[in-house]
């Protein structure tokens, strides 16, 4: 969604805006009323949902009342409701046309400001005569008649037939453009010069029919008393029973509302840009006063997230209060908030001994009345500043800009109010915990939670293992998979769910060392599962394999994938010995889930589906990551035909053998130990018996 959740700095800026709005609220409400910014009043969690519904409903009513300034009437809204109930979409369409025709040619003479004097003398009688002259320039001007016409319509569907288009207002204006050359300053005809359309189906669908009952709570439950009003009543509610409802801000209903107000704000901006950047620039003269169109500080924005303690929202409501009660200039507004019921869960319900602190419908209608009054004053100022003729910069065109710019402010205030509720909820959670929770903090909590949830034999364990021959042997080194939240953070072993299989219960596995040779190996096997935790907007922690060898110890570490139950495909390998420390970063990538894959391939050709499935099978085959650790001393003892543990204490011999195999590539057959057969030696010569090889320190 385009309106992002505000941060702490954005919340402070919004609160500063609310402070000035509260001053206006204090003037329009009774002197005994003292509403405050929502985060300054003790309230319940349900009150946040009530506030979100209240802000949305008053924004809907405000927008309808603003559109009434542009020609929308209650009869029009009734027609639009019928279109929506019939299953059709409804849009507001702004369409402008422009023409520029040659009118006439005008010539005029312009005197130069400087005059020239000339003196003439005669020789006979010494007389002098003076002559004065000036330069007169003839200027030819070409007059072009520029005409523009715009109309605002409500359209059903795409407006195929005449009955699908409902004209709300239209204006024709003109202006003479002067040029010094006979070339048109504007195109001869531009049709359309501007076309801007916004879908208002959501707005109309939120209104109750004129004689319909008014729901009284934020759950959508109907009132016990079926109240009737003459105006259109917004009926926006949040379905708290939906599994997709997370918070007062994060739920499908509010997301749809925000999406609509964002689109309407962009449409209003687009229409205003046509007037300011195109139409008005044709007539605008230096020094012309346009401040009345740009300054909207005196128009009250009714969407303010306020709470008040100790006030019954039903007080102040007059039965039958309707749109005529809100207008002071002889006109009427379209929408008001419905009459409160008793008890009213949105306003006066008592839960756990605490009454709701949300403002009531009477307060909302008071705010709408002040908005309507201040808008009337502003439009009156525009009428006194701009002419009411058929030129371009007129009261009619200026009023459209003022109303739409105010609609933009209401749309922005609605989004900021809902985001402020979410920020308020977030801040309260941070205050309760005492810190901002990071993915690392959440991982630590999951370690604590898993200790309580799992039995000790099944609880996740740190991925850090000592590499040793048996439990009676000292470790040759350690192997770990570490998680690092940032480059400066201390790396810690990840927690994994582990399944272990003994050597006797597993079949041997193989891995290739060349195209013609495979190595068969066996040993204990561990299957690990790890769950990474990330927050939206944050990067995941980096993982790395760490292998460390002790002094006079050695092991070979291979990293690759498990291609089958008996096959390991190594990608990288290294020998770690004598206090070496090997670190290998792990780059993680994601593949589509089965549901995402199924939705993606459903509309492609059968051949493309087959290729996608085969390619996905290859991806799945390489998703099982594997690490194989080979202890070098036991392997040397086996290939050199030495008894087990023969090289455990032969430190120098082990180092020499490693040098021969690694640096000089000596074949193992040349160093393999062969015992002489008992009873004689070497083709009958000599009578000595063979003595088996004994490691240093072994007693015969």
C-alpha cells in the first residue's frame, strides 16, 4: 500500500498538526468538553477499532459533502447507489476540451519615448529654425480565441449509453490570446485536453440507503431501534472476526478504504494540476492574486483521532438531526453520521468497568458542520477575489480547485489518522516490552519458548559439534553454522531440530572425486531443520559455516548438496589442520512455495508447464544442503593398513604422512604397511620370524 506505516518522527509531526486542530475543536464543542489526542487518553484495545471506524466514516461523509460543492446531490447519490446495487461500477470522470481559433488581426501605432531635434540655419539674415521628430512603430497583433470546456460526470461502467453518464457540473470559459506572429499559440483542437477518472464504487457501497437502519457498533450489529435519517449515512465497519484482521490498521476493510482514498487523492491532484499548470497559466498575469486558491488553512479538516474520558457520546444528539441542521448557508450537505443507540458499543458501551472514550455521532456531525461552514467562508473569499465571468481564472474554476485540494487534505488526514493508531499501538507494545524487538530478539524468545514447548530430547539444539572418533577421544575440532545479525555482531550457533541416525542403521553414501572415481563413506548422520526469523523491511541474518581444528589435529570438510539417499555432491572442500579456522558464507535463496508454483503455471502452455515442473524438480533436488566431515587420522590408518588408534600419539609421523600425501602426492601403496608371513621370510632365506608393527608406547 502506498501509505506506509508512520515512524516515530512522522507521529510527532502528525501530533503537532493535531494540536492546532484541537484549538478549533475546543471552539466548536461545548466549553465543558475536553477531547485529547488519542495517545494521551487511557483507553481499551476495542477503542482503537472504534476510532478507526469513526475516522473512516467521518472521512466518507466529508468527501461526499465536498462533492456536493461540485454538483453532487442526494438524488444523484441515490441513483449511484442503485447502480452499485445492480452490480455496476461507478466512476467520477473529469473531461476537458480545448479549441484555439484565429479571431482577427489588429494593428496599432506605438510612439517611441525619445524625440529628436534638428536645427537649420540660414546665411542671409542669420535665422535659425528648429525641427523635432519622433519614431512611430506600427505593431500588428494577432488575436486568437481560446475556448475550454470541462465537465464532471458520474459514469456507470464505461458509459456506453447516454443513461450511463450523469453530468454533475460543467463550465465553459474563454480567453483571447495575443501573438506577434500568425502562428497558433495552442493546438487548434485538443479533444480531450484532459481525461481523469477515479472509481468511487467503494465510496458509494459504504452508504446506507436513505431509509435504511443504521448499524450502531463497529461489529456491524444492527441497532435495537431502527432509526431513520434523511441524509446518507456512512456504514463502514471492520470485521474483527475475520482471520485476516490483525490490528485496527491492518485488516482488509481498512486496506480497501486506504486504497480508495489514495486513488481519490491522486485523481484530485491530477485535476488540480490541469487547472493550475495548464488552464490558469494561459491567463495568469504578473502580480495576480492567486493566494485564495492555494491557502486552505482556514478550512477545518474533521478527520482527527481524538478520545475523551467521562463523556457520554449519546448526549447532544437531537432526534431527527439531519443535513439541514449542519448547513448555515441555505444549502444542505449529503452525509451525516447516524444517530447513536443506547447502549452503543462504538461510544458508550461499558466493558470491564470502563466506558468507551470514542467520540459520538453528534460530535462527528458538529465537526462536519464546522467543515461545511469554514468551506463556505473560503468559497466566499474566492468569489470576492476572482471574477464570475466566462474567463479562465474565475470563481467557478477556482472553487473546483479549492474543494479538490481540501479533499486531498482529508484523504491525507484519514491515512495519517489510521497510521497514527497503528503507531500508537506499536509504541505501547514497545513500552510494555522496554525495547524495540529485532529479529535477533525474537530468535532469543523462540529459544526460550521452545525450551518450554519441547521435551528435552526433541528441543532445538545449537548447531555446534565436536569432531571426534569416539566419546573416549578428544575432539579433533569443531564444526558450527553461525548466525550473524550484522557485520559487528557476535556470531552465534543457530538452533536446529535434529534427527540422528547411527552408522549401523544407514546405508553407505558416495561422492565423486573425478569422472572415473567415487568414494564410499559411512558414519553418523544428522538431519537438521532451522527456522529463520525476519521482519518486513529488515534484512535476514547472514549464515556461515565455521570449522576449527585443534593443534596436531586435522579433518577434511566438504560442503555440497544431497542429491539422493546414497549420493552426496560436494561443491567445496578444504583440509583444516593445526589450529586452522575455516569460514564459508552461506548464500540463501528462496524458491516459490507449492501454492505459488501452482498458481503461476496454471495459465501457461502444457510444454511450458512440463519444463517448469522439471526445472523445479532440479531445484528441489539441490535444496537439501549437506556438510561431510572426514577425520584424517582414522582414514590414514585404514588406507595404510594400520591398527586403530595407531596414529593417535604419533604426532610427527602423522604430520610427515600428511606432507607426503598433500605436497608430493605419494600413492598410498608405497606407504602401506604389509606384514611378513609367519614361518619364514623372503623366498626361504633366513629363519627369523616377522614382528608386527607396534605404535610408539605400546607394550608387546
